[in-house]
C-alpha cells in the first residue's frame, strides 16, 4: 500500500516511520527544508510529563508515549531525551496542579505534594511568593525536538520504500480519490493521503479552518550566570498555572538553551508572516519570570522566538478519517509533541489493519475507545534496528 503524507513535522515523519515499519510505501511532501525551522515541532526542546489536569485520557497515554520514544531511540541508534522530574505550581486560585494530582492518583501514578517550606528548601532558586500549592513527580523530562525531527528525517531517507520531497509545497488535496497536486502542478496519487500540515492545515482543508486555529506563541531563551546555569541544568521542569496564565520552564539540559514559554493561546497570527517578537508579547512573560525565579535580574535575554501551535477550542487532538482515502492528522493544541512517536505508530497501525477510524479518533481526542496500544518489539521484517 502507498501513502502520501503532507507535512514533515514530527507527526508526518512519525507516521511515515510507523508505516514503513508496517511494510508500506510512503511519499512525504514538505513545503520547506527538512526539518523546516518554521514548523511547530522544530525548536531545541519540548517537554513530556505525566501531570495533565483532569484529562485522564492523555494522562494514560504518557506511559505508551515513553515506550514509543524508546522504540524510536532504538531505531535511530541514539536517545534524544533527558530526565528532569516535574514540578507543578499553582496560585491565584488556579487548581490545575490539584486536578493533576487527583487524576494521577486515580491511575496509579501519584504525585507528591510539597509544603511551601519544602518547596523553598528543595528548590531554593524559585521564589515561592504567589505559589499556593506545589506538586512533584520524579518522572518527566526534555525531548530534544529539532534533533529528533532531523534524525528521523535522515533515518527515513535511508529506508527503502520512502521518498521525501522537501521544498515541495502542496497546492491542493483530494482525500476522496487519494490525490495531491503540488505548486508545480504535478499530481501524485496514493491509496491513502494524510494531511499533517500543522498551522497550514486550514489552507489545504478550509472546512477545518475554524476548528484548527493557528496560534502564535512566544518563547524566550535566557543567558544566566554560570553558577545559576549549572544549578538549573540539574532540573526540574516547571509548569506554573495561575488562573488563565500558563508558564513553562525548560532547564538547560545537555548544553541546550534555558527556555521559558507562555502557554496562554493567542489564537491569532499568520504562520507565513514575520517571526520577530514584539515588546508587548514578551512583557507579561518577563514579569512572571521576575516573580518566580530568584536572581532573575542577573539574567540576560539570549533570543526570543515566535512559533505556532494549531489549537482547538478544547485543546483536544484531531486525528480522523476524511473522505474515502484521506486522514486529517492534527494532534497539536500546544501539547502534542510528547505524543509524536505514539501518534505516528498508532495511525500507521489503524491504516495498516483497518481498525475502526471512529474509535481511533476518540482515542486521539483523549476519550474512551476500544483502541489497544501494543507497541511492536522489533521491525516486522527482522531488520537490523
């Protein structure tokens, strides 16, 4: 069976990887270079963690997600992950951390609540003012995102049955008949067409433009005095929820950058427009950093980046059959990268084994379904991986 994939981010590449493991032929089209620096999945790092508020479906997916990454590390011959542990903080009446703790306890992965005194003793580099409750888990860490995407593209390029088309924008897709037409007016056909175009999906599938909304987000990389950087390089990741505000902090693991990001969705912006950040975009993030991190006045801004999420109103993933030969793949909403390997493997399995598409869509949306995740132990052809 031949599959065409439109989009060379983590979701498109992971699905190609899964399909090749199932023995299928794949053509993948990417409008830019591979990896594309404008893609949502191309940055130094992304986080993977168990706490998920009261979203039990996604909380249950984390262990299979870790297993899927382990399978990918084996195929790539290199691990692109560093453990940090997860510190969840809330204030201003927010209850995300508490809801996460209840959910984790219910599924057998309890979090440890820290008193504010314990928080100050264990993590003296944090300013606990404004923090109302704190929860800790030993699990969780940093996925080195752009290294993963680059290595996965190289791996696929070396595999028989895979054709990668960088710098090849797709103008239109026909998911009923399994066709795509490129900007160069060349038509390609396949048994299945998967659209995994990230923030550009609404241009190819206008009927989903109101559901899957591009959202411009800003992240800041900081330069720290060497002593502070050395201390922070030992973790943890920090997720702070205070009402409608969401801040996440990525420690500088294995020589990567020290990054702070804003998880409050803008739900606006054009992914093809300029990516320079404006002062009014970073001012709220700077203020929150000053309130949370001790010694912040000695930090210096290294660089500021604007990236794009593709978000739904309820932050759920959209992976669904569309037309007789098509799939829309948008497991995004700002929290999808951690599931990239798992989402790719499972969509490949559903396509290869004709599993019920409606059940797959419910599973991807974090709802109950009869999808049973069972990761393959080795390539079906007994290859050298």
